[in-house]
C-alpha cells in the first residue's frame, strides 16, 4: 500500500500541472490612455498558463534592412525563449507560409494534433485588420508602399542576390531564422490561427506574449496576432523591444524608421493591448535596442524652445492623436522633396521665460541634452515682459546669456531668434519684438519675424486662430449646463474648446475671446511660415538633397 502511494505521488510530481509551486513571471504592463499618458500595471503570470508566439521571424525578407534588423534582434530573442521555456512557458514558432520545412517534426505535429477547442472563435483563421477600439483612432504611419526602407540601389542589388539563389525576391522566406532554437520536445510550430487557438485552449493558456515582425502588419494582424488574441479574450501583450515595423521614412509622418516603429507601438498601447520588454523575462534591466546600422541618412535636428505659444499644450491635451505643431513643421519640410529629412523637438513650456529656463535647471535637462542641433528657434519675451524686473534692460542680457549657452552646447547650430506672436487685444508684442530685432542684429543672427504673417491671418477673423479658455465661475449659473462637456477640472474649472463651437452661447460674455493662445489653425500658420523660412537656409547650409 505504501509503495503504491509513493508511486502515485511520484507520477503526480512529474505530470503537467503538478502541485509543485510555479515561480510566476513578474511583469510590468505598459498601456496608454487616449491622451497618450503612460499607465503601468504590475502582474504575475503563471508560466503554465502562458505562451509566447514568435511571429514571422523568417530566414530572409524582401527588405534588406529588415533582414539586418532581424539579425540584430534574434540572439536576444533566443535568450528570452530559452529562459521562458525553462520556466514552463509554451513557445509557439509561427513562421507563416513555411510549414513545409517542418512537416513531420514533433513540434509541428504537436500543433496539428491539439484537440479541437470547445469554442473556436469565428474568423480565427483569418487576418484581422482592425478591432473596435481602433475605429476612431488616427493610424500613426503610412505603410501603403509596403514599408521598405532600403536604399533603392541596395534594394535592387538585394533582389538580384535573392533571384540568383532561386528565391522569389518578393517572398524569399523558407523557414524560421536558425538563431532561434526550436525544442522539438516542448515547442510547437504553426501558422494557423485555428491550430494555435486549439493548442492554447487544450493547455488552459489564457496569457499570450507576441514578439517578432512586423508589428504594424503581421504581429498585429495575423490569425494568431495581437488583434485576434485580444478580441477573443486572451490576455495578450506585445514584447515591444523585440519587434520591428515595416515603415519607410519617406512616407507620412516622415519620421525615422526607429521613431515610426515607436509611434506604432504607442498606437498598440492605446488601442489594442499592453506591452512589456525582454528584460522583464531575462532580469538584466536592459531592454534590447537596435544599432544605428539601418537608420538611413542623417536627419537634420531642429529644436524649438520658448513659452506656451511654442509648447501648444492645450491642442496636445485635447487632440493628442493628431499631428501637433512640431509635426507640421517636419511634415511641411518633407513636402520640399529636395531637402534632407528632419527631426523636430519641441521644448517649449507654458509660463517659461529665459531666466527661469536657465535658473531652474530645465535648460540643462531639456535643451543641453538634446541631440546636437542644426537649427534652434528661440521664441521668448511674452512672459519675460511680465515676470522679469527691469525688462527692457534685463531681457537682452538674459537673451544673450541663453545664446552663449546654446553656442556652447550646440556649436554647429544656426540660432534663429523669433519675434513674439500678437498676443493681446492691445498688441503689446511691439515693444518685445523691437528688443528681439535689436538683439538679433547686434548678435549678427538672422531674425525670423513671425508677427507679420500672423497679423495677416488675424485680419481674416480676429478670433480665428485662438482657442477659448474661460473660467466657469464667470458664466451665469443658468448657462453652465451648456458648457459641461468642455469643462477642464481644477481649483478654478475652465471651459476649454479649440474652435468657435460655443461662441453662440458665450460670445457675449466679457473676456470670452481674451485668451490668445493659438489653436491648431494658429500653430499651423506658425508651422507653415517656419518651413518657408527654414527651407532656403537648409539649402544654403546643407545643400539641396544633402544626406
């Protein structure tokens, strides 16, 4: 009797789901609010209820840069798979259209022979291009050209190389990249949404990690991808540092390939599912990052510094998914097809004036640390006039001190003082702009006078370019329900709208049009004029078509 009991206990200890305690995976899931604000939640996942799906990590690809990036990423990915497998996570290799290479292997059979689930979701065997949470979101990148970011000459040579090997240059993959080890005793191989669903259900797996390529296409859309897992009830996450996008920087929104990938990952975090990083599995505190090998041509670095009329905080808050001021500067420059690509950084801050920028330490953190700039636009004066004592005397001193710091930290940058935009009903920008004009002349800097264009636009309608921000306490009690959807909470709640939709109800109230901060329309005036001003300077300093 004792021998039989001992045998039973021994068998139980070696069976799947044995009573021995598992060590959970401690994960920090990152998601984003509609505003883009990052949200972090901590979770513990049992390995026996977790699977990793490796999406389309093929041996070859029609985009040479994609192959290079995959080659960089694969060793780190294999480390993650080895560690997760040892912990008890199911590894599913999903190199689509490559099943012939694995027919008859134990890992392939394991997927094919999984029992049919009690419930198989409709369309689980099909691509999924959108789920309801994406319907009102702005898609972050233009991938309509297929996303190849190769140099054209290098791409043509790569296609000939593939053809010489007897491969289809548009679809040269035949198997998964060999760097990723397949454990035939434990892993599964499948590119079928139905097979993978059956496999997950048969093992009681409700937590899924996706990694691989390409995040804006296969990883999100395949029958086993993020959307299908999310909409059918699996707790799915993307391993955001072990993925890549198919994105061509010559397409909208004209950012670097690396930034294009980041933008799509942020979109995933807002609309599809959370993300994690590989160091959470490996425990080394260092997420994977690609080298600069496939970054493409050097991008000119443009830095915008200034006050609230530079920052554009309200448009960013109310319409976070739309292109913002700095985006439109970059996009407008990209329409000049002979210019090199640009990155535009906006370091404006509401309420900022030069003395506070320097004395608070923000300059050292936000300006000095930026990539070495090629062009820096400087727009201060409005807050300096109200907050700096002896403004007419001290503002020029502060401005020159800032210029000295910028010359030291960004020695190759073209420094561009800007005039202030017309800000109040009495147009008190004139005195400020006279000082800025004088400083630019004395420092032998090219002045960018934005005021004339802005004034010309205001002539079309004095309130067309400014948003409405008005204290709720100033609104008669009987009218307040009309403002309810547009009230921003706080100690002094404010009605805030970016257009004239409430003018019919509140336009008669004293001061309703008093806030002169720009709307998107106002910032687009500035962005348009900035691009017109900058384009010939870039041609002069960097040459048309310079790389």
